[in-house]
């Protein structure tokens, strides 16, 4: 099911009695979610991603704009008639019901042509439980399940009605690190098998990038960038997107162009095709550093972290006064920790330039 949001805006009245200016949670949101794809809505807390999800589900109504499921305008359609499945952060399972009863519960109130017999309900429940790999737990109560198992029950309950759209609101935030990894892999598998259009809300960029076909990066209710995860990571449109994506985070420096040369602080790191002398912000991805005794970027060595196949060189730089820089290099390289500094050459494709004021990307090439 294709989902289209057309110039959708959601405003909430201000709770500040002195300043009655509305709070804009989603601002002129326009986006088409392709049929059968998994979309990640990504951004920091308060960016409007959960509000966007609630607008799609019908739990909230837009202040302006329209929402379509396929060719149907469902802007004014109540939630129960939209054909959506919802999975929340807190699972919201009924503690007094078994897993089977939790899953079949949404089917019990179906009426008319959709009404199902008890046998049909249980058959459907076991089919969905097998899909999410909990068919051996059907007689247990939620309190007898692990966090990951409870999450699968919540997903099964959302899928059992065969929704047109599946909406997941930070479904992994209550799980530990290992379970988060396992469950996000399961969500991706389930989505591929069911082909249900899915919207996944998270503030965790690793989650969004690992399972999404497309990601939508939001800030203060406004879409910043839409694209495939790797494309957005490699080619961010502005400094906000570049800083939000990536672990370890991108190194950010004060820089300038002087007679075509790119300087980071006092370090000349490469000749560019830019001709105008200007100050700017330089971003270097962690994998963009090449350990080289003759490199132009000189950093103050703080330490070395061994990460198995890679090494993380921890350093500082005067042009990045508020940030510790982590440079990822191969573990085959040897770092001379007896020296106070470490020198790097830079990989051209991993160096990004941004306007000092607006934060917008500046396109350039090393020459």
C-alpha cells in the first residue's frame, strides 16, 4: 500500500500563557512511502517523527494537508477503519491474557463480512505466531516472556489483522543491546516476507540505517533529507544530517579556503577547486583518515582503542575544540604512541565541507 503525505502540518496550542504561539510538530511534510517498503523516520527527540506516525495512523488529525493510502484520501477516516497495525514502545500487552489471546484479541470485534469463527481466529494467530517465531509460546502469559518475546507478540498482534500499513514507534528502545540487534533483524525479515508497507520510528541511526529501504531524517518537524541509508550517510545535504548519522560521529573542524588550499586550523590538508577565500566547516568521516608520517593534518594523540579488526585513534585538534576525534584505521597499522602527535592524510570522498552560517553542503573536489 502506497502512503502519501501531502503538505501535512500539525500544530499544537502553546501551554505558555504569556506566549500563545502554536507549537509546530510537523511542518509541511510531503513524502511518498512506496508500496511494500520499510521506511525509517529518524531524528532526535522532539523532531516530530512520532507525531508523523500518529497522523498516518489517525490517532491525531493534521492541522492542514492530506494523507492518502493508495488513491484513497483517508485524512478524515478514523483509525479503526484505516487498516493500520500499530506497535508501541511499551508493547501494551494484556497481562491477564495468554499470548494466543493477545494475538487473537483484535479479531474478536470484527463484524459483518470480516467476522471470523473462533477456529479461524486461532488458525490465523498460529500462522502469524509462526511467522514471528513464537508459536511455541502461545499458552504463556506476558510476564513469563522475555522482552524480545513480548515485542514479537506485539508485532504479531499488529499483523494478525493483515493491515495495509504497519507502524512501529520506537519498538526496540526497551531491549538490551543484543536483543535490539536480533529483533531488528527479525523485523526486517518479517517485513520482507509480508511485503507490508512499514514505517519505523527511531532516534537510533544505527537501527534506521540497518533495516530501512529509505530513511527520512527530520529536524524540528521539517524533513532534512530522504534517501537510501548509505546514500544519505555518504552524501548529506547539510551539517545536521552529517552529524546525526554515523558511529563514531563525523569529526567537525573549523576550516577555511585560502588561495584554493583547504586549511583545518593551521594545517594545509589539500588543494581544492574552490577559488573564493572563505571560512567554512569541515567534516571528516572516521574512516576518512590515512595514517601517514607526512600527512597534512596534525592531531594531538590521546590514545588508541583496539576494536578487533580496526583501531580507533583518539585525538584532539585545536580547530575542533569541543570534540574528541576518533579515526578508524586497519589494525595492521602500527601507531607510535610514544609521540605526542599523529599525522593523517585524508581520503577525498570522506571530507565534506559546509557553509559556516547555514550548515548547507558545499560541493568541491581535491585537485
